[in-house]
C-alpha cells in the first residue's frame, strides 16, 4: 500500500547569492582586466586632451581636422617628452588635416597619402623597432611633399613655410633612435602646424 | 483542517512539498479494484509533525455521484463532491499516473458522506467515514475517537507489508 512523505522546501536565496557571486567573478576575470588596460594606457600617455581647442584655432576659418591638429600641437608644445602615443596621434591628426586641406582645394593626394599611411601603420605596429626613426622620417618627408604640393597649387605665398616643413622632415636621421632626436621630430610637427595654420588664414 | 489534530492540506503549506523520490499524485485519476473511476486526487492531507500523507482528498467523479444504481444513504448538496481516502487504502501506479483503491469498492464510495471542497474536517467525520469504508473494523481507536496519538498509526494510514 502507498506511502507518501513530505519535506520542507529548501530556501532559494543561497542559490541566488551563489549565482551573483559567480557572475561577479566572471565579470572581474573577463572584463575588469580590459578596463584596467585602457585606463593604464591613458594614464601613461602625457598627451594633453586633444578636445581642448585654443582660441587661435577656434578663430580660424578652417575645417575641423586642421583645427584639431593645430590644437593638438599647441596643447603639447610645452611637453618635452616624445613618447610613442604622441607620435602616433600627431601623425594620425596630421594625415587627417592634410587630407581635409587637400579636399578643400580639390588637390588629389591619394597616391602619396597611401604611402604615408603605410609608414604610419609601421610606426603604430612596431613601436620598439630600431627602424622606427626610419619610418617616421619617410612618413614626414612624404607628408611634407604633399603639403608642399598643396601649397604650390593653392597658396603660392606660403612657399617659405612649406620649405621649412620639408627641411624639418629631411632633418630626421633614420640612423638615429627617435628618442635621441625628439626635438627634430617635434620640429617637423610644429612646422606642419604653422603651415596649415597659415593656409587657414 | 483542524490544527489541533496536526492535519493540513499540502496546498496550504507553502514551505512543504512532496519529498524527493515520492510521486506527487495530485491531479491523478483514482479507480477501484475493478477499474471503475472514483475521481481525481485534488489535494493531499498531511500530518505535519510526522511529515507524511494520511489522506487523499478526492474530487468524486460526477458519474459516481449521479449513479442511480448506488443506494443513497446520505443527502448531499450539489457542491459536496469531496471525499477523504486513507493513504493506506491505495496503491500507486507511477507508470500510468494512476491510483488504485483496493480496499473500498465503487459502491461504498457512492454511499460515503461527502463534503464541500476546503471544508474543515473533524474527528467525528473521520470516524464515520472510516466506519463506512471498513464496516468490520471495531478497533479501540475508532471507538475512542479522541485518541489522537494512535488514530493515524493504523494500517489504513500506513504502508503495509
């Protein structure tokens, strides 16, 4: 004959607590590290916030990319360091500014710019390579040539400025480490900024 | 259910459930030994202190209620369609999800006094019902209706064999 027993139900809350603990562990293991990496990269970069645009840049009659590059150089003018992040961002913004200026004056720079971007990719992907300065020098020289082409096409009065950009680019020695010629590299970026600034006036 | 007698409907005990490895037969059909349908198990009446089922609360099949071949002993209202059945009077067929009552016949169920769903059950009703099911049982615990401790320790409420 039949027998049926009953028992007290087990409480659910311990399982809920266990599930929350596991979810928290998964989050910290798989997602927390990535957040830390991003924060560390930002902390070690001495590059000033590029969203800050100086009054001079804001009064210019120019497109956003040119203004952003000029502001970036100006905000880091007193930064005596030359780390990898600064170089990367400076080239990225200079490329964007040069493309924007070329588009403004309908000057085709496609072929040369493709070459510049290849050099810039090398700089980005091989930050510790001893040929770093070589890639920087080649990118700078090619960009200087593009800017000179734009100047000759649309800004004949700025030939001296364009010449200074080219001179600064040619001064980068591919046989020396980048950190040993940081003033020379920064000088190139400064001269490019001055030229673009004058083009926008 | 009367708390003094420690009986509860399992549906009322939110912190209790049928124990693991035992079937929850609520909703299962119940038949007599001749496979005639008596009704459906509506709830389980439990002795909370001993943590076991003592009665099945059946919803009696309408065909049985309306069967004119069964002699009418009690007069019932239309909503009085529940009966208690001691757990020891049935066997459980888990494979077919059915319950078989071997001790009480279809006709006896027809004569038993029914109650309304959810109505409180007192010892007087239990005793009268057991006398209906087991007319030859003349044990002390049925005659001495107030012997609470021994009432459910009878073969009708326990597994035999």
